[in-house]
C-alpha cells in the first residue's frame, strides 16, 4: 500500500520539483512550485507583473523579447539566482538591482545599455556577468567588490579603461574584453591570479603594453590577441 501511494504521488513531486514553466498563466496555477520560468522569445514588451508573486523563483529567462524597461520589483524576488535579460531593448538597469543579492548569473548582453548602476557591486554572490554587445563606456569604480565573480564577458562595448579596483577580482577565471577601446589594462589585472582566459583582441594596445600584459597575467592564462 505504501509503495502504491508513492507511485501515485510521484508525478506530483516530479512536477513540483523539476518542471520548467513556459507561460505565466501556467505558472500561476502552482505559484508556490515555480522554481524555473522560461519566457524567452515570446514578444514581451515588459516583464509580466505576476512574476513578482513567484517567491520561490530561482531561474528566470526573458531572453530575446522586446522589453524596454525593468520594474525594480523584479529585484525583490528573494531566491532569484539566474536572470537572463539578453537580446531585449534595454537602455538602463534600475539602481535597485542591489536587492537581488541572491543572483549568481546575470545576462544583460545584446541590449542598448550605456552604463551599469553603481549598485551592481552589491551583488555579493554574483559569479557570471554577461554584458557583451551593449554601448557601455565604463565600469563602476568599485567593480572589484564583486569578489565572487568568475566570468566577465564585456566584449563589443566602448570601454576605454578598467577601474583600479579591478585587481580585487581574485576569483575571475574568464575575461573577455575584445572589441573595445582599451589601450592600457596591465596596471589593473595583476591581482587576477586565477585568470585562465583573457581575450583582448581588437583594442588599441601597443607592443609595450602587450608585453606588460603578459607579465601581469598568470603563466597558464591563455591570451587571445587576434
């Protein structure tokens, strides 16, 4: 009898723990069970307000929509670890992003963003940040406070320098800065002792700076020049 009950309830358990919801209406049937919500490629122009009721949500994919602005309420989701907002029409990110302090993965790539809010440095659990293919001109001065960051993809922007605090990103493994406006980074990467990949092609480094970069990076780090 006990085994029969387990078999009867197994589909419910599997549904609640492993299902990826793909519509907000579906998700609202079981809001307490929604851990992952995939609303990619659904022609959304804004983040559905009902998402803010999903208090157990950990993974949210809004990739490839037409979203132009983000309601700060999105960052009040207490368990959100993964947020993909790539390939939308965003130009700014709300300062309230600091509230999303459970975030480990944040993708803002392929938008029209010109700057990151200073408050992004308060995401103390952030490990992966993807900001490539935007119009970003600089990183926050205290960017190095993102001590858990392991991957930073910032290629295809118009960034010209790294802040001095960048040296404090001691957990960084992969750094992509190609197709920007850099001419000097060697003084700000010496602290990246775990760096394994550095892509800096299509910038403005002279021979002297290239030599300095080689000296400052770990011996096992793969450097992509061209």
